[in-house]
C-alpha cells in the first residue's frame, strides 16, 4: 500500500503581527509589520531594540515559550475540527521544533544561581528543551509519539518533515506539529555579539544589513488526506515532501555557493514527485543578513539553471526571525498562500531593488493561485531544510519518494562513557562489570557524589586541532566517537563521506556553552557575550562540527528528547534510508554533564551518593557523560561496499502519556505500548526476543515502571542486560550505548529489544536482529 498523502487540516499562529492565524494573514498580505520596540528586557547594550514582539498578554503561570505554544496549538486543534474525545489519543503524535525552549525561565534560574549561589533544581530541570513537547502533550492530553527537534533556525521545518515520516509509515493518525521560540536575552546578546542584527527593522533581499529577532509559535494539525476527507475536514494544503542537507562548511555562515541549500530543495521536490519548474512561489529563508541574502538566491539559480525563477518573498520582514519557530510559521504562511490565493510580500525594501534580481513581491501581497509552494529554512551549522506544500489533490509529475523500498542494516558502532574513553574500553567494562562512573564531585547540600566523567582533554588530541579549537565539550564527544567508529570499521572515501548524512541526538544539549555564554553576559554585559561561544549554544552545533570534521553533506536532523533521543534518532534515520532518501546515515548521540547539570540532578530525588547502582534495587542512579555513533545504511549500499551487517533494523515503537514535566507514569502502560508497537512492526513475538536492553538505572521509580511495562508487553523473564549499571545514566545516548555493548560484547544476542524512556512521559523502543558470526 502506498504512503499516505499528508494533509494540513488545522493551523494556529501567533507572532508580532497577530495572535491568531487570520489576523496574521490579513496583516501579512497588507504588508503590516509586527516589528516594534522590545519591552521584554533591557536592550540598551544591544545593536537594536527592534523585535517581532508578541503584544497579547501571556499566561503568567507559564514560561513564555509554553504560553505561546499553548495558544497556537489550541487554535490549530480548534481549526482542524478534530474532536479529541472521539479519536484514539494514543495515535496523536506531538512533534515540536524549537531552538530556545523555555529559555526565559532557564535564564532566570541561572541568574539566581550566579547572584546568590542558590539553585532551583526543579526550575532548571523543568525548562530543558525536551520539556516543550512534554508541556504540549500534557496540556492537551496527547498520548502518541513525542519528539522535539532542534536544528536551530530550521528546527520546525525539520519537525514537519519528521511528522510526515510518521504519517507516511502509518505510525499515527494525527500529528500536532509545529515550532515555538520566545524572545530571550541569550539570542539577543548572541546575535549582537556576532554583529548580525540590523539596527533598523530588517530589509531582507534589499538592503540586507542584518536580521531582526522575532518570537512566536506556529502549529499545524497533519493527517492522511483520505482520512481527512472521510471525516469531512477541510484540507487547506498538502505536505508533498521535504529535504534536509548539511553544508559542512562553517559554524554560522552558509556555503556561499548555495550547494547545500540547492540540495535540500531538490530533495524536497523529488520526494514530492515534482520539478523546480512546477513551483509557483518560494517562501524564502530571507533573514536579511548579507550572507543569507547572497547565498539563497544563488542556491535557487543553481537549482533552476536557465529556467525562469518563480516569485519569492521573505515574511521575516514582518514577523522577524522567530528562530526555531520560523519553519512552522512560514509553513502556515505557505499553506495560506495556497488556500487563500495570494502570494505574501516582502516589506521594508527601503526603495531598493533586490540585488539578486529575484521577484520579491514588494510591499503588499499579490493575488495568485499557487498550486506548489516551496518553503526554505536554513540554520547555524550549515543545516538546510526545505518543505513543499501543494494544493489539495495536486498531482505529482513523477513518482513520489515516500514509500519504503530498502531494508536497513547497522554496519558500524562505537561508544564511550565515563572513564571508558573508547569502544574497546567500553566493551571491556561491560563484559567485566567494571563501573565507568568512579569520579566524585562536591555538590552543595549533598556532599561528594559519584559521576561518570569523560577525559575530553585526551579526546581532543585525536582531532584536527584547527577544528577542535572551536568545539565545545558536546562537540568533542561527538567528533571523537565518530573518529573511533572509523578506527574500528574503516574510514569512508571522500565521495562516500559527502553522500553520508548525520542525525544527531542529545538528551539535554550543550549545557556548558549555554551556561558559559550566559554567565559572561551576567558578569560583564555585552563585553562578556563571547561570539566564539554563542554558535555552540544551539543544540545542532555538534552535528555541524562533525560534518565539517568528516565532510558530511547529506541528510541532517537533530533530536533533543531526553532519554528517548537515541531510539528516535535511529527510527528517523531508518525511515529516511528505507524510502531511498539517503544511502547511509551516521547516527551520533552525545550528552555532557558539567558541574551545573550534576548539581541539578543530584538535588532531585533518585541520585545515589555511595556509587552503588543496582538496577531494580532502588539504590539510585549516577549521571555519566557518554556518546555513541551508529552507522545505518541500506542493505544494498552495504553489500555494494562489502560491509558486513552487525544487525538488521526490524521495528520501532513510541508512545507518550500526560505525566507532566519531569515526571513519568508508574503503571508502565504507555511504556509497554511502545514495546508492543515495536514488536508488532518487527513481526516478532515477545518470546522470540533474545535480549532486552533495559533502561533501568537504579532509580526505583523508573525501574519499577519499566518492570511493569516489560510484564505488560509479555517480555518479563526474557534475557535482560542493564548497561546503566556499568555506564551510568547518560540519558540521550543511553540506549545507543546499550546497543553498542550488545553488538560488540554479547555473542548470542539474537533478536534485541532496546527500551528507553524520557522524563515527562515519553517512551521509545526498537527491535533489531543480530546475526550469528557478525564482525565485531
């Protein structure tokens, strides 16, 4: 059966132009600006006080991020006509793109810590990036798969692509998908430090003297088009396809030749079964910076060749750059361009023509009947994302690239955790049961607590010195584990590397860079805003560094979803390879835990102080830094290069429950549902599972919930390994480290089930077949 056509049936939008979709559209078409004086915080040291500021009152009991998201999600659900009480909430996914998340709260927690020495551990834990998805799921009681994507300014465009993958495979019935980011001092000082802000409201594609920050949220309800028509829903537009690529060029600047951006657009059109000449309008990334406004037109000209270019505009000229929300905000604008029959304008041209020669639709909207719209979102780290929207029922001109056509295999693994600085040491520790978290650190109020600390100074010595100088600890972990991967399995040729993609995942992101940059601002104002640190504060910075180090130019996405990040990253990469959008993707997962993270976690329940971790024994858990790299490729590509599969991907399952931020359900029902879905997709009975890779960490609350889940899924009594007893709790990379250990150190693993959870109430599982006689 062919993959579903993805329909947009609901939209919700809040920006500086308006607090609902219709008000935004009316203002945007009329060329009304939402850029005004920023009154949220002191801007006297910044390059500008202009911002795309939301003026409607926000809930005082919520972080601004959560309040903006709630407004847009509520409108999208209402607009879709979906009655949540009459559908299976277990099959409604939540997919969110964000760069900052609840940064205003996190900044407040950090400011108080710096000024008084007091740490609000609950506030810190509840404002991490994965909590955005947890908030939406709990607020609206949505119980399906849940994921937060964080490819900086491309985050919510990537989220729409991820949502499409779920619907194409029939994993869910509906996806509440979008993006949100608030204005925050971190980004305002960071872009000031880079000299990237326009002193006046931005002038994209005309004066091109810098960007203007904005804030907002855009959410869409996506579902299969046939099902939407069956329930009588109005289909506003269809998501035809999407494309992602990596420049591997620079931390902040795009490839000046536009090759990566052209590749993402070509992939999006190919997936949709369309050609460049089929596009009627392009919603440009169009930030207003000189670098973007030169490279994006070049990318379009590279894509089109001698074919005339369609009209194109930048709606950031009205709403500002909403960072991680931009892809969803502009996806809604693209949807409305199709459904309302108008191409939106570029305003504030300052009377200047576009130097690029593009038709940028100046000043006010242009009546038209676009059937195909291409929307671009580009980001730090050289991440490019393009999404194609089409008129409902618009036929492709060629085959769509949405159906699975390949089997997917694992052909390489590597890992490190705590004191085990490479895969050999990791496997030896796992085999011998030697703990990797023997270091101790002083935590106020708790005394000395154990922690698994990676020696990054030793790792740096193995990296390219010129590139390593710009890396933060998360990037060092990531680049180092890929280096170890190649030492074990062989380095690809340059051509193979440039066609390789990278899906990066992390539990909580670049804690060191965020806290260091913000500390500099708190201590010294704008003179303390370090422009070398700021680029590393985005979660996908590590992926960009790895891409530059190893010449990756293929598909790229970044997942930040707490403890389920590894399994969700493997799932996404597998889906993309299976439908032929990539031959090979390296999945890299890493987590660093500087002093601030250890203090936060050790101040919350469930952390042991004696270093004894016995999963199931209620001893408590120990944080441990870790990283893993796993090569996935199509079976055909592996055979062509003579690679021997270590495992074969069989199935995935993901689920959620409205547990609330920082919590998990104790009954194990949602967790068991993820396991059962993975087993069903794999067509494997519970008794056929040869090895369960447990997520048990020694924290009784978690371990009891998993034990109940295993029993409910029919897996009680199956052979089980507990890697966290040796490696510690590494959150995002935990399941991947367990897989590395099993593939490298368990001779007769058989069919493997990976179990994972994330605080906030989301769960993910994977099933793989491990052949006998595999190469280790």
